C-alpha cells in the first residue's frame, strides 16, 4: 500500500487524482462517514455531482450556498465535490482550513474561457467601468473584479450599483444578456460561455414539449436567449429546485445539467423530470468536468488528504474582496 500511495502521489499533478485501487468490498459510504468524524471534515457538493456524492455530502447546493457554507464552517477540512473554481473559492474564504478536491482536472469550460491576462487587457479599455464577475471564474479573474455574483443573486448585485455607473459583466455572455434584459442595464460583456448550457437544442426541446404538452420548461440563465425565450421559468439551480417544489405542474423539462434531477426527484417524488436534450448525439446533458469526481476519488482524497488546493496569499486577498462584497450584499438582501 505504501508503494502504491507513493506512486499515486508522484503522478498526482499529471493525473489530477490519487490513482489507486479501492477494495470493491469496501463500504464507501461508511468509510467516508468515518473519515468525516475522525478528521472533522465537511463535504460540500454541487447539485451537478453524481447522486452518490450528493447523498454522502453534508451540504448540497449552488455556487452561492456553497460559498456561504465554506465561509462559515468550523470544520478543519473542507472536501469540495465540485469543480476547481469552487474549491478555490472555499480556500479564498477559509485560508486556515485544508481544502481538498477529489480531482484537480475537474475544471470549468466557462472559467477557462476567461484567461486573466487577456481579461486584464480587456478591462483596461473601460477604465470607468466596475467589474461584476460571475462566480464561475478563476481566482485570477476574481482578483480583477469589483464584485462577484452568482445566478441566484446577480440581479440584486447589479441593482445595488448606481444606475449611472457603467459595468463590465464577465465571463458568461448568456447570463449577461439575460441580466441586461432583466435589469435594463447596458453592460459590456466578456465573450465567454458554459459548454453545457450552450449546446441545448431548441429544436429538440420543442419536439419534447410536443410529446409532453403539460410539461413546464424550466431553464438556467446560462442558456442561450432562444432557449430562454421558450422557458416557463428561468432561475438559478436552487431557484429551479424551489420552483418545482412550490409549482403545481406534475411534469418538467429541465434545461440545465442533469445532476439537479436527483434533488428534484427526492423533493418531489410524485413528479416527472425530463432532462432537456443537447444538440449532439447524447441523450442528456452532463458536465464532463463535474462528473470527473467519483465516490472512490472522494474517499481516497479524504483518506490521504490529497489533492489539496493551495494559493498565493496576495492572490487570495485580492480575490476575497469582491466575494466579501457579494456575501455582504446577499446577506442584506436576505439571500
């Protein structure tokens, strides 16, 4: 076992995770529960994680809720079952805690679409603008921002800025376009997008609606405008979940990553949830980055406390300021 661990650690940066065999007879749920107690660890999981990871997590939520939990937890170890920028955010907010990510390769196409060096040059073109950045971005982009937002609080964040103050919104152009319509603010948009939400097929969704005429279409605002135009409800991941709980419909076509369907089904056992089809050969729309995390990788990273998220202190401090502003505005708005 020692040699296998040594080899796995040697290849950690290359592979992104501890590549070790896990005994198939091991009860991973029980082992993870044991490790949580022994190490005073908390597992934070995004709604887009696989169902087993959601079920073993201490908290399941969207980006805003996960940030709030990371900021207030008294655990010694935060295990982040999500993607890299989410674990980075936890480290930014809780530098004294050890933050683990099951697979370092669990990135984000949207975060990758905004390289900090190019964004810094873009920002220089608009010296009188403040920057509001969607939380789905790297620590480097956060450090170049004035306020961070999530899809849950973006409207409130924008409305907190004086109307005569020009704004750059980054990195998601689809969310930015939706917010321009919602708030009436003429924002400058960075040209980034999420690969998952960009490939939903309007044609296939329309055909699905014909087959399920009583189903309501609910969509995440990272989707393209043409898809949002046919939605009965548009909201953050948490917003979509809450809508299905309070709404009277029995069927929903869900236009976001399929991981949220697990929580929707748990909260609404009598209702039907249909994943909206993307414009490719797949039947459903999974985020390949989110799904890199597995229960086995989660167990291994807790057992051996690797891979760990580390960050330069100057970058952390710069990235924390706009997140703190978001959390403060959110708290005052009751979010």
